[in-house]
């Protein structure tokens, strides 16, 4: 029985199948909100209000010609999309939803998940590097530069709730506000929440941090040479990363998804939708900044903000309030 | 120590280029050290084609030089032809011609603002401005029957009059556009991420702008106070009151501000034109088909800058030579220079800041007697003899 449950967890909910379907829905929500902000209609024709449009796009990409550049490293070029997808999907498994076992809930699973979420960025760098095209190379170096800018503030921001709960286990951190009765720690961590959302935006390479794949500058950055199936896999990975990243933030800052299968699933949907809506609003309201500007922005504003938040939490913790 | 630089090609096909043109940038890290332009991917032979057409046919051909400033090219050409003919145009015709000029400037600047926003990834502003551009396009369609190539000019005036109903619609339009433009001016000068990309980028000093012969909003943003509409009034501009907008910030922010404020001026001019619109004919009734021999130059302030047309006639109904100098040609060199010293990420917005239109600009260059390549100038007689010989040898045809 336990094995069946684990298989269900990994393959159906909240594992592979759920991630695949739900992440396309999140992409639709993102596209629709972004379009409404721009006074457009957004996807309209495939399914109800175009809800199947992301799926249709992926199906279309799978049917397209798949070109591997002659100059590229064939093995790496072909294997990298799958590595990115695998790490994003695995990251999603560590979310504390429904059925927790020793496989997906242990001390330190926060660190594992954060690293799994960072993997696609490295993969993107390698993908650009091995496709050997000027635009891919510039995009690849931009991916790395940007990684140095947002990754540290992201870690610092996620550290705050961990310190509050005194645990490295996502399930414990998510439970803490309700279990301890200190629900006010949720509004207390608003600074860290803002930093985490902005850093997630940078991690997902969306406006204003879509520098590595800036269309008008470097075509599609590291993905310039990718087409067909491999590009589709990268698209799925991006959607799943968005889902996993926003769910992680929801788990750490918005009180998690407790309450068993049904209530947990409902909370998961509502809270990830909230985070994704925030991401869309940021995307709609900004212009793309430059690579030097994101580095200075991260280290001038995001890093100090997360440190201030960290200090507040440490002082309260030292004072015995938390 | 020699710095290691790499060359990155941009174009002839690139997402930021709406038309083919090749740039080669020398970069060191993310910083640009040099820029080279290679044009000529878009040559269409329009000037030569004009020599085979009569003056009326040329009008519709030249309208298709550019899809955005189509009215500019026809007006510049037709002014030259009208001065050769010595026509005295009716006032109402001139006013209507100017009205379309200013509407065209409105839609061109709105389009540019959207493109500029898109180049820096600010797609929301892009969508907003292009939505409002539709309003202007609709009015242009209402007046002329066409959205792009209005075909409202004719030798000696304009082809269509406006009704009282259309007049009201245009007045409503300027009201809406003024509101929206105020909103864009607010966004363009206050939104931090947008400002971060345009302030202090693509610097072009006043002196260099004059040396590089920059024209139009690009030059005015570098504080070069030049505008053909005021300096050499044509059509109805002599009767209108307007300010020539300049900016001393000499960067892309200045170019945004100049264009946005020019839209406000255009709205004012449109209102004045409709207020003062005189009654009477819209075109000269009898225009001779043959144009007396002579040559004329006409200057016109297109949305992108000064447009110059030269027409030489030989007394027949076809021009002997038509020469078009589009504003992009003047600004391109300056734009390439303004990119040097900024980052790779600034290339699209810096090049786009001149509002380039490469197909308007492209002309062929023929090197006569180029010894290096063994090219030699041939006379007509030589060419003819060569043709006759070639056909005799290869096809067995005797002439």
C-alpha cells in the first residue's frame, strides 16, 4: 500500500502528471493576465478561453523539425533539455503536499530543492555553451552573470523562514505558523517574501530580468539553436520551474498546504496562483534592465533587504519572542 | 596593450531589425568599441523606375518608398513638380495636405514609441501605443480611404475633401491622443526600469550631431534647433503656430521626450488647421501633362527628419531624374557612432532611436573604373557591340 502511495505521489499528484498539467494552466494564467494588463485578449481559441493554448504550443513544437547544429557537441546538446526537465520535476516532488515520506521530507530538503531549482540555470548555460553560436555564447555568459546576482539574495530570503521555524525541513517550516500559534510571523517576513518573488522572477528569466534571452539583443540567448522537441522540453521545464518555484515560496511564506489531499491541493492551487499573479504583474509593469543593472540592483537592494529581514528575525529569536 | 575584441555581426536578419541591414560591432566583454554599417540589402531601383513613368505614375510609385512616411515622400516630390510647373495651389488643398502630414507624424511617432519600448523589453507600453496608433490609422482611412499609402496627393492639390462629420472625428481624436500622450510622457520619464535603459545611453553631442549631418527628432534631441517646417515653411506651415521641440539631454531619453512633445504639437497644429480651414477648391483644375524643362529641389520635414527630393525635367511628361534622400541616410552614421562606448544590450534601442527605415535609404553605388576589381566604365556603343557579338557567338542570331 505504501509503495502504491509513493508511486501515485511521484507519478500522479503532486508528481509528474500534475506538474505537467498544472504548469501549463499556470502558463495560461500568466499569459492571460499579462495580456489583460496590456489591453489585449491573450489566448482565446484553444479550449475554454484558450486554456489549452500552452499545450497546443508544446504539441506543435513536438511536431516541428528538430535541428542539431553541425558545430555543436551533439551528446550534450541533446541530453541537456532532459537534464533541465528532470531537475525541475524532481524539485517539485519535495513540496510538502498530501503524502510525506522519508523520500521527500527530511531535514535539509529545503537545500536540496533550492539546488534542484538552480540546476536549470546551469543547464541553460551549458546549452548555450555547447551550441556554439555567438548569440548562444553571449546568452550563456549572461545566464551565469545573472545567477551570481540573484542566487545569494534568494538563498538569504529562504533562510529567514527556516530560521524562524528552526528547521531545514520544508514541511516543518510550512507548518510552523499554525503549529506554534505564531501566525504573525507571516506578515513579519514580508521583506523576505518580496526578495524571494523578485529573485524567482530573475531565476525564471522573465521581464525585467529576461536578459539572457532578450529577444531584440541576442535572439533567444542560450536557446537560439534549439528547435522542435528539445525546445518543447525546455518550455515544459520553464513552466514546471515556475510552478515549483512559486509553490516553494507559497510553502515557506504563505503557510504551506496542510490539511490532507483535497484541502492541501486546493491551497496549493490558490497560493501558487497568487504568486504567479504577482510575477505576471511585475512582468507587465517593467522594461528589461541591463546585465550590469541587475547585478547592482541585486546587491544594492535585494541582498541588504534580505539581510535586514534576517536580522529582524534573529533579534526576535534571540529575545525569545519566536 | 592591445585589447582583445570580438566582432559580432548583427543582421542582415535580426529580431531587432525590421528591415535588412548589417552591422558589425567590435565588442570587448559587453562594451562596444566600434561599429560598421553595411547597407544595400533593400535596393529596389525606384529612382530609375521613375524615369520610365509619367509624373502621375511616379507619384504612386514614390508613395511606396516607405510604408510609414508615405505621405512625406509624395509631398516632397510633388512640391518639386509643382514648383517646376509654377502652380499656385488653392489654400484648402494645402491645408488638407498639411493635415495628413501631421496625422502621419502622429502615427509614426506612436509607432516609434512602441518600437523603442519593445527594444528594451517594455512590451506593455508597446501594446498601448500601437493600440492608440490604430485610432490615428482609422482616421487616416476615413479621410483618404487607405491606412498606409493614403494616395491623397495629386499634382496641384489633394484628391479628397473632408466633411463636417470627419472634421468632428478628427477633433475627437486629437483630444484622446493628447490624453494618452500625457500618460506616455509620464511613463516614459518616470518608470524606473525604462528610465534605466534610456537615460545617458546613446550619447550624441550637439557638435558631433551637426558634423554627422543628423536631422529630425534625433538632431533636435541633441539640441540642434532645426526644423524645415519653421525654417523653410511649405504647404500651410507658414500660417500655423507651433514650437520646435528640442532637448539638451543628448541621449535616448531626449529622443523619447522630443517625439512625445512633438505629438502634442502635432495635435495643436491639427486643431489649428481644422479651425482655419478655408473654403474653396482642393486642387488646381487644369494641370498640364508636360512639365517645362528645369530642375527643382524640395525639402520636407518627415517624421524622421528632413526628406529631400530632387526632380529634373526635360520638357516631356516623364521626369529625367528623380533623386530621393531619405532622413535615415543622414542619421545612420550618427547612430552607429552613438552606440560606441555603451553595452551590447543598448544596440537595439540606440539604433532604433533614429527610427531607421532602411528601404527608404538604400541606393546602389557603382564604382566606375575600379582597377582593383577590374571594373571598367563602358560606353553605350561598347555595350551594344558586346551584346551583338555575344548573341552572334552564343545564339547564332544576326542583327
